[in-house]
C-alpha cells in the first residue's frame, strides 16, 4: 500500500472521496482490492484521518482561549498535519459544545481567511503550533517552509501526479520551470566565467540572472525556494560573499514589491531577508531535510518526486562534505535496479551523482569508469528522447571532464563533443537552458586543448 500513498492522500483527503470510492479507484487503476479495514488501518497509520476527535476540538479550543488571553498568534497541528480552524468551529457547533473564551479568536481567524479568499489571493497555508513573534529569524524561516509544504499538499495546491512524475504545484509550471532554469544557468555561467577570470562574461551573466529573478520570485513552483537557498550558499562558498548577500536581499525586495502580502511564499522571503548569512548553510540543510521528510509523508517513498528531494539533499552533502560517503547518502544501485529497472530515472540519477562527486573529489579514474557505465545505460533508452539526451549530455560531460583532468586530451575532446551533440539534440525537443553552464565549461576545456575553433565551427558555441 505504501506504493499508492500519494494517490490515496489525493483521493481521500484532497478530493474527499469515500473509502469505497478510493478502493474502486485502486482496483480500476492498479488492479488491487484492499479491504476497507486494511485501507482504514493504513490511513490511520499515515495520519490521514478526515474526522476531528471531540478531545482534539476541546484541546484546541482551550489553546485558543489561552492564545486570546496572552494576545499571541498561534496555529495548530494534529498528528503532524495542520488543523483547519473552520472545521474545529463547525464541529463545536454540530456537537453543541460550549463556547470557549477563545471563540472570538476563531471568528477573527476565519474572517481573515474569508477576506483573503474574497480578494482572490493565492492560497494562504494553515500553520502549526508555534508562537512566531518570539522566534529568531532562522526558526521563523523553517516554520514558514513547514507551513508552505504542509498547507500546499493539504489544500491540493501541490498534487500527486503519479509515482513516476514530478508533482503539479502551479498552473504555469512549465513556464516557471523554464524561468528557474534560465536563472540558475545565468548564475552558473557567471560563476564559471569568474573562475576562468572572464569577468566581463561573469558580470553580464549575473546581471541577466538578477533580471530573471523578478520573474522567478513571483512563481509558486515547489522547487524554487530550495534552489534559491542553494545558489546563495554556492555564491558564498565560491568567494562571492557580497554577491550572495545581495542576492538574498534582492529576493526579499522582489517579493515585497511584486508579491501580495498573503501569497504562500511571501513570509518565507521576508524571513530570508531578516536572516544573517552565517545561518544560511545550516538553514539550507534543514530546509532540504524538511522537503524530503514531508514529501515522503504526503507522497510516499515510491514517488519519484520524493526520491528527487532525497537526492537533492544527498547531492549537497556529498559535494560540500568531503567525509560524506555514498553508502550513507545514496540508496544501493542494485536495489533500485531490482525495484524499478536499470533504465529508470532513479538508477540513472544515482549513477550520475556518483560520477559528479568522484570528479569533484579528484577520483577521476573511478569517475571515468562509472561514467562509461552510465553512458551505456543512457544509450539504451529509446522511447523517451528527452530522458535519453538529458542523461547522455550529463554522462559525456562528466566523462570528458574526468579524461581532461587525467591528461587524456584525445579522449576528452571526443567526449566533450559528444556532450555538445547530445545537448543540441535535447534543445531540439524544447527551449531548455539546463546545460548552459556546462557549455561554458566545455568551451573552456576545448580552448585549453586547442580544439575551440573546431567546436565553434561545428556546433556554434
């Protein structure tokens, strides 16, 4: 049943289907027929109950009374899921429970929510039991991220899209992903150019990134916030501390000017603006961990998007902690092969991250061997051209990089050209900016190897 956790949550909680309807859907779509008791037990184990217990209502009413007495803003969670105060009030009325002193507080919260809905503002997420104004900036940001993820899943703003797909998190997802990739590519090109001491290209690329930032910050795509936190830390690690601080503040100012006060991410960006740079590495680690934990909570461990969140956290740790090992950060490849097949994206993602990490740590002989194995798998993908050329581009790039540092110029040139050809084929399938930073690195390698003119002529770099 774990395999269908995300779908069951979507049907039972978000779409408010009955147990009978959920069982019918599972039988129709997956040819499984769990008994109502088995499904009910699983739902209880996962904390997906619909009904609110009388004891829970009494507890929350008591806390609301205390909230009003101390004039503090509070919100609530039960079994690690946010509580809808409107349901609490409806339950109180239905059961004829006495009005608690905190009744005025409930009305105030509900009226505020109704006003936001009437103004057609983006979703305002429910929250957990904490008193915000007494918390330091790092805890406030983590609290707001928790609010965003839980509230987005509970309201159906982030919806399960199948175990082999990324979730749907915004109506304009394809456009927002493109803007995010463009922003990240410009930052990567700028950093690569700065390392090569091409400061004119670096400045131009960073300027383009900051212009794109205005559009990125307005988006609601679920992966925007983790990527923004990562890029702030990347710039700081690369020695561009002032630029990292400027990026952090620019995110806050763009949100303040371009977003409404009740949008789902505005509070996160405000907390980010108040955050000191010394907290950023720890904040990134904890945010990535929270994304992974909550995606598994709502989607299950079998969903590819849960796997992606786990891999994002693993990649950051492997690349920035030289003592981190593959065994403690990554799932076993043979386990993934047996469960999903050798050509599944999960296995390919693990293999590619291993090669990237080996190159980054200077273990280029092992990286070359594993990159060749990765390329062989990618070449076997025939049905999905996007997945094929995306992975071939990654594989040839990492192979060429390993061969370049091993002092094997002939093989390196050949592999880097293969990376460019694969990336060109990928671009024919759509306007993708995923590998713009890698193209700059390849151009630099080929220039050092005396093959840049040939690359310019054949591929128009």
